[in-house]
């Protein structure tokens, strides 16, 4: 199957086999011959069938039972492994499917040699059953198994089903599980993870309405049918010659392990043939519902190309024809079956890939469910190699100039990559540089949906390209051809391939199989120095990663003049280039290694900093060119109520794939305050194994306008709530510097385990009049130590997050507090409909001095940006106080705290404790509306002054508050407007002098609009 970028505990038997696998296959295998008759009812979308199976026991063991796969039952309900995996992978289409869209298999009636036998389903599964044999099937014996069956076809959610008159009939008949050296290999149907079946002969007769074009695995037996196909190459109006309302089309094929068929009334056809080196001719067909009647379909040239290429590089194609069908496929871009494959559209790469699966999965029938690298990775390598030319990789700009000097902005995505393997490298690096990659020697189900593409189609395919480069074309191709001849129409296991490769090449390939393929350790070559000696140029190279081979190339003005090949190594080596006429040396100029960072692979023979890359400035974004230290820039226009309009630029060194050290610098000139504003973020990531996956070291700095009283924070308000005499409200500027370190935990099971991290942050802040220079008042800064733990799980139906923070403040006084919140989404069983719940609680461990550090207090509603005392949120109206300059930004809610969405005029606050809960419910329909309910208990504080002594005292009273209303979600997680409808009497009394428009609130999360951050976290790319 081809994917462009896709573990649950299934049940006891599957897990048992995975834990106790023999990795070397036996010298015997079973054989299964099928005779199937099936009818299609296109009105009810059902199949009615009967099959007879001749089962040959060629194992040394007597069998008392035989296991069967009944894979259409994967579509039965939401409790099947298929349904659960879809949800884990983030898809809800099947989860919320209507009953008539689901599928099943029933009407089974198993007989053995004509005698009815007992059938038992596996516990908690309707996909796998076993039949109890009347007597043991001895070694070397055979028996006949028969059964009727009926299949209710689902809508197309994965590989099987019907859509818009096209029937995709795959994994559709009762199929014996493979019995091999590991015993019975039973497995459920999965979308991510394919199949393992016995080789044999198929004789299948299909009854269906005569006006359907039906095409299948194997050779069609009635010449009338193939003649009718040919007549439809230009028009679908050619009627079928049958005189009855239905027809029977028979297909036969030997030496295959599966059978698939496809039917449509509207298939047009294209036919070609390809002649192999031996002189053998293979018919090639393509079927597609081309809606333009006078337009012929194409694509057979891609089938021909694949048949020729794989026959030449691996082994001759053994069948008489190869067919491709365009269908409404939902499980990737294509899916293979013996002699026939279906694709979502006519695409060269997809067709070559899927036809190539006739070799890797079809003829070499490995267990793709457990060892996807033996199938997908090797085949993906060959698909890329089919269009690869070995040449020095030249990295060009994203936007190229044509011959007239004009920039062409129309870029084909695949044109971004210098070589076919460069695309797979890009896939891998998006995981490898984040240290979220997984080893290739894992079962299909164990990969995250993203890593299935990034590792199996990305890294592992690159690995075979590296192995080819290391062995050389002749040895590598000889090894693969020999493997094909030894194992065709068999079921090789990993050790069969590994031992064959070692014997054939006479090399210790542990660096490849144990290192590259079976670990997440990285390769990282670096040129440390280049020195001119009397005998030549002495180059020092270091491999900072796992043991691996590499090549070094020396150039003179772009021309290759000398090359060195290094056996697998780690650590430091020196290489001498004898040619004195050298201008530069490159590690792996063909980019055959899986180098995690190529930026240190270059050295020049002149200049002071010979191993430092040249600096390159490029607008917006460009392809990663490792020979340059790239800095991208883009114009930035900003605005807020204090600085007014701001103009500047953003400078950054990476988007995707990410770099180990990253920065974003955004200097801005503010026209309202006529000063410099902006922000800076610098971060370095250290990758680890063990308890932590990654440690991030970083610092954030920012400077923008705000509003406030005097030069000191908090604003000068006396204990009775009045403004201190002499203070002046006006424009100010805040400055912030915040160093941080984050420890990201490893996930034992990355498919289901939550993301967990601990962050230590020290925040230094300062406010001063905007007329003062930068950092003028920073010697009187405030500081806050924050230690936080955060956990988040994004698996559908189990989405939750929680965090706890400890904060030590050293501002006007010292204080300590701890606060936590928990969020959970509860589904209503309807797509995107559910209840979001939130619980918040906080308590002061050390109270600040009376009347000081009031911004740090817990309060019923953080109704404006002034309470963002850590300056974490980007705001339009920071410092907007009703007491000073009431405007709409006094109604902006800050995230966190009580989460109240009603505007509360008399601020209930405390330096004691507070507990709050928030509920947000979707409502039927498509309008972006939510119902909210907020409630809180706050141990509110108040102050009084003794008239005689003047002493200030503080009192506490626990009060309950609630509010409910409707929110309009204009942009999820960014902008919501809240309309309170029901509030308690205390809130109502406090707001009696305000009109309704002043009681509304809104949330505006500008931080979530940062496109550079979104791209780096792969949320927009």
C-alpha cells in the first residue's frame, strides 16, 4: 500500500505470536486451493457466496483445528480492532457511520469433507474463528472445507466496500490463516497494517448484472469479456453481448495468496503490453471511470515501466497480465493485490509502487503485519530507485528563475526534492530531528499513524538506498535477485533475508540490521578540519552517531576529482586526498547516508573558517540547503492600542524539518510610541534516550507597550481601592527575559501514551515609562520562578490534559502558590459533538504582603490583560483598565484561572484559595455555538482600616458564584465571544449600572496564530 506520509492490544493470540516469533521460516509451507462462486446484488449491496477449499497440510504436525479470517466483520461495529485503530489514528468517519454504512459476514456453514463441523469465534472477536476438525489432519494429508457465506458490503472507509456505483471487493471471503513455523498467524483486519495469507490456486466465478465491467486477480476465462473491455477503450456505451440480465465471469490464477475484484458500469479501459528481457509478453490493463466520454484514459505506460523495472532488478514477472483500477480508495493512495491493484487516481509514482507490490508482498509473501519493512520499505526503495540517477546532489532554491530571469512561483510539491530519496529523507527528518521516530523493526500496529509513513516509507526506504550504496549496484542487485529466486511463492521471515544478505555479500551487516533498522540511534557525520600537507589534503571526519559507512568526495570548482569510501565506523578518522587541486570536500555528496544533520558535511580549502557554512538570507522560506547557514526573513505588520502600528521583520532559521538550534527574532518599530519593540526566542534541543526523550534549553525575550500607573507594579491603588494621589496613568513599556528548560518524557507506547513534560522557567519583568531607553529600569525588575508539569493525551475519545504549577514570586514582596487544572472532552457519540469539562484549583503557600502583588492573586475573572503579570500572552490592549481608559479590551479574558466567562465588575480576589469548574457543550446543528456553565468557590479577601489605630486588617469569606450563557466560536482555540445569560445575584448586582454590551467577554489567543511556531510543530504543514 502507498501512503504519502499512517498498538493496541488486539487479543491474546495475536499478542502471543508477536512475543514468541521465530524469525527464520521452516522449509515447508501450507497450500490452499480455492473454488469460489459469488453473486453481487447491487441493489442491497450484498455478496452471496459458496467456497470449497482444498487444504494441504505440508507441515510436520497433525492439525486438529483450522483458523479462518472473516475480515468483513471488521466493519461490524465500533468495538472491532479496525474501528479502534481508526479512532487512535484520528479518524472519526467510521466511528459515526450510519448502520446501513457498516458491513458484516454471516451465513457461515462449515463442512469438512462433507461433514458439518463446529465453528468457534475467538473471544471478543467476530473476525476470527476456528473450525474443529472431525479427526486430525495428518502431515502430508489434505481435506476439503466448504461453506456458504454472505457479505453485507460497507461504504468505502478503508479498502473494501461500495461508493457511487463502484464495488471494491477485497478481503471478502472466509480465508484460512497462515500456519507456519510460528503456528497459526491470526490477526484482525486493520487499516494500518496489511495481511498474510497462504499461497494456492484461485478459481472464482462472479455472477453480477451484465452491464458491469468486472476485473479481478487472475486470467479471465471468457474471451467475450476481454473483447468487450477492449471495445470500451473509447466509449462506455458499448453494450455487453449477454442475452440474459446477469452474467458469470470466471477468473483463474495459480501461485497467489489473495483474490480481489472490482466492478462498475462506467469503467473505461486502456490496454497495452510489455515485453520482458526473456521475450515474455505481459498484458497491461487500466480501468477507470473517466467521466469525459471522448477522452481516452492513460496510465498503462506506468504499469509497463514498473513491470520492466522490477523484472530487471528483482526477477521476472511470472503472471500473464497486470491490472490497475481507479477506485474510491480510502486507505492511502493505493492498495495492492496479486496481478491487480487499485489506486485513488492515475499517478506515476503510486502505480509503479503498487505494481511493484506484486514482488514484495505478492511473490515474496512476507508477514507484512509484523514486518512491514520486508514489504513496504523494500518496495518503496525500488519505486524511488526506478526514477533515480546517481549524481551529486545539487540543492537549488525553492523558486527557480527561468531563462529570462523571471521567478517561477508555480511549484510542484515533488519538485521540492532534489532526488526521489530526498522526499523520503524529508519525511524521516520531521520525526528524527524531533526524536519522535521509532525503530523500523516493529509491527505495523506499533507505529503512530505519522511514523508509519515517516519510518516505514521514509527512513527504512532510505536505509536500503544506503545499503545499495555501500555494497555497490552489482552486489546489491545480485543479492536481491538471488533472494527472489530462493524465496518466490514462499513466506520469508526477517532472519531469512538477513542471513541471506550476509552470506551472499560475505559482510558483517550488523551496522545495518541492528543499528540503522532496529534502533532509533542517529547517523551524524561531521567534517572537523581540512589541512594542507606535503602529501595532500588531510581531512578529519567524525561520526557522532551510530556505526555506519560513508563516502567522501573531493571537488575542484564543482568537478568531482577524488572519492574515498569508509567502512562502517564511529568516532574520528582521518582521510588523505592525494589530489592537490581541490577546492572543497563533501561528506556523502550523493546523500546516500541517513545523516540527521548535513550542515556540518562541508569543508573548503581556502578561507579562515573552512568548515563553517556560508551565510544565506532568503525571503519567507526555502528548501533546506545544508551547505548554507540559512536565515529566512519576512515582513511583519503589528498593531496594539499602546504602540499603535508596528512595522518590522521576522528572522528565523528553520520551519520544517526542524533544526537542533532554532531562533525567531522579530524587531519592530512602533510608530505610536516611536521606539523599538519586538520579541526573540532561542532554543536548543538535546535528544536523549531513557526517561527523557528531549531536553530543551531556551530563552524568551519581549518588549511592547502597555498602560499603567507610576513606575512600579502593581498599579498604585491604596488599600481602599482608590488611586494613590500623584500617580499618573499613561503609556508604558514592559520588558521581559525568561530563560527556561523543559524535560520531555519518553513515551513507552507512543500510540496511546500521553505527552508529558516538566518545565522550569525564571521570568524577569520590568515596566517603565516608554520615553526611557531599553532596560533602563531593569535593575528594579520583578522575578518569578515557575515549575510546571503538563500532560496531554490527544487520542480521540480519550482526550484530556492536566497541568500543575508551582510559582515563587519575588516582586513587591515574596509569595508562593500552587495551582492546577484538568481538561477532558466527553463525546456525545456524534462527530465533533461533546462536552468539554475543566476543573481549576489553586492555593497560596506563602501570602504576599497586604496590598502588594495583587496581580498574582486568584480572582473570579481575569477580565483584562493587566493580570497577565508574566507577560505570556500577545495582546491588542494590554494594561487596559476600566479605572483608567475603559475600552473593549477590558472585557478580554486571559487563559487560566477560574475561566469565568461573565464580565465581573467588582473583582473578587484572594491570596488564599479558589476552586472553579467550567462546562462547554456543543449544540445540534452546524452553527458555531456553545453553551457554557461556570461555577467557582473563592475564599475572597477584603480589607478594612481601624478608624482609631489606622491598622489595616484582612478578612476572608468563602462565596459561591455561577454564570451560564452562550459562546460563539469564530475560530477554535483563537477567538470566542461570550454572551452571559444567567448569573448569580452577586454578579448581577455588581453589573447593574452597565449595559449588556459591557457585560460580554471575549477570548483572543494571538499566541496560537504564530505561523512559524505552528509550522515547526507540524500543525500547518
